[in-house]
C-alpha cells in the first residue's frame, strides 16, 4: 500500500490523498484550497494525477475543504463511485450547489469589471457540474465494512466533527490504513464523540489544533453569554461568521439551552444563509446520529431550530434588509473564515462601528479575512473598498469543530500498537508541536506530509 499526499499537506484546506493498493487507485477527499486570492487560484491547476485513472473516491465529510474540487475531478475524467456516509451524502449537494452559485456570481462580477484584452473569468465549477457528481454518489452507513473494489474494503466510523463526518478505515494488501478525516472534540453538542480505533498499519491524522488546547467548554459558554450581554448594553449588533454546516447548528443549540440565562427573547436572531433551511432539514432527518444530550434538548421548548425569534433568510432581499437593523440583532452568516459569502456584506455595513461585535467561533486559515481580523488588522479590504475596523473582535476557540492537542493525543493513544502516522490538515507550527508530543509520549514514528510525498504502509 502506497499513499501519495497532494493536499492539506502543510495547510488546513484542500484535503486530498491518493492510495495505491491491490492494483487500485483510491482518492481520499478532493477538497477546495481556501485562503487568499493566490491560494484559491491553485484550485484551477491541473490535478497531479490523471482523474480518469482513479477507481474510486472516498470522502470523509461534506465540508468544502474536503469536497470542493470533486466537480472538477469529474469534469476532467473521473467516472468511478464516490463513497460517503449517508448523512454526508445528503449534505454534499447542498454544499456544492451553494459553492457553485458563489463561484458563478464571483465570475460574473469579475467579468463586469474586465478590461479589453483581459481573459474572461470562469467559475471553478457550475451547478451543472455538481449534478454530474451526484450521479456517482454511493452512500454508506456508519460501522459497515464494505468491499468497494476487488481487494479493497472500507468502513466509516463517526468522527464527531459535523453531521456525517467519518474516520475512514481502509483494508487492502493485508494492510490497514486509518484516515482520521477531521476529528471533533469530545462533548460537542448534537454530535457523538469520535469513535476510537484500535488497530492500524498507518494512520493519517489531522492536526489543525496540534499546538494548543481549547478553553473549557463551560468557560467558553460563559464568555459567549458575556459577549451577548456586552453587545446588548452597547446597543449593538453581533456578527458571527460560521459555516452553514456544523457551527451554525451548534450555536442554535446553545441559544436554545441558555435561552433564559442569556435573555435571548429580546434579540432578533438571523441565520442568513441560502442553504440554512436545507441543512436544518437534513439535521432533523438524521436525529438518530445525535448524542443523548441533544435528544433531550430537542424534547424541550424552544428547540434549537424553532426559536420563536429565529429568522432563516434565504433570499438576497431578506439578507439586505438585515443591514437596516442597527442594534438588537444576532446574525450568523457564511463563510466561516469570512473569505466570501453574505458575512462580507454585513461587515461592509458594520465593521467600522464600535458597537458591532464580531465573534469568530472556528479556525481562521492564513490569508483569509477572518485571520486578518483575529490578528488585529486595523483596516480590511472588502469587495474592493477599504474599511476601518472599529468593531470589537472576539475569538471563542472553545466552540471549534476540531479537537485540540489533548484530543488528538487521546485519539492516537487508542491505537494499542502505536502505528506510524503522518500528520495532515495542519500548518507547520501546529504539526511540529503535535509531532514532538507524540514522539516524546509514545515514541511514535511521526512524519509531516508534504505535497508529492509518498509513504509506504
């Protein structure tokens, strides 16, 4: 068994790893590279392999940095099956169609500004490309070992990151590869904890927060309540960049649970996303994957998705109307790294105001607007215009969808035989810190993935 690393190898987006085994070629994930303009331009580059030679694609979960280049893969010749957990298969078309809409709109906007002689801007993929992908999907349940090709078997285990997120076990050539996908923290609301895996010959493990530990979740929730109280006293507005899948649902969960303590009945709450209603319906359809605490919360009133003052805004006109509200509003909008989507329009109207509170609840990649704001930028450029940052910027790390250094170490500790592992999906500082800890504690053979690197299992 041989693994080629082609994405998320020294960065936290663009997940893509090629496995050669049993005479077959299986791709793990095919994600979009996210960040600044230069980073995202890499999505248009040719794949480092011929897509037509792949026998199958196995997807860990439906976040765009794990699925966002699948339409280009199919467009360039891939015709094999795409295996993904059942709930992930429901989320994937929603995510890709939304990304296609954004890409088409961005290309149209660029072309309106195009000067004579400049090349026409093209979207990374279109809605028609997404429909070609859907014909190839083959959903699988958790915990079912399945032969996907002659000599190749896989099983999905719950990764606790978003609905349908999976740890991938792959057997071939009398060897076993385990790909962590993205691992969620233990105790994450709604979702079950990441499943332990006991045996492997090689482990590919994410390392997003390999150099730090999150704040205690209860401390984080207390902090979040304080931010809301401060914003109310400032007669302000709260803007929360959050991905439509995962963090948005968790935020609504906490709003329902602390409805009285946080005085949420006085606020107007907006989930400003064209895909939000679809995602909420998918979560409702897969309540069997919820943890015990979430099932109890859903028995109460109000439930997270039926808050009496929750407005799910799908149309552009509804979204624009939110900007006319100057105070008393909580707005959750994509994208989570503020590198696109409706949150940018809300920033344009509020980032300069001292009574605006911006709350980041997830990881902010290098090169994104979110990262610049978290790092303390005084001026930011949005849609071609410079804006002074007057808003209060808050980072609430304890709500991350990724586990921290403690969680990563605990998950690896579950492997009794201490298999060799390769760290993916992390920047170098995080990976180096995690590799040092794993080496010191377990004597583990740890390597850091680099683009083009090949490892034998």
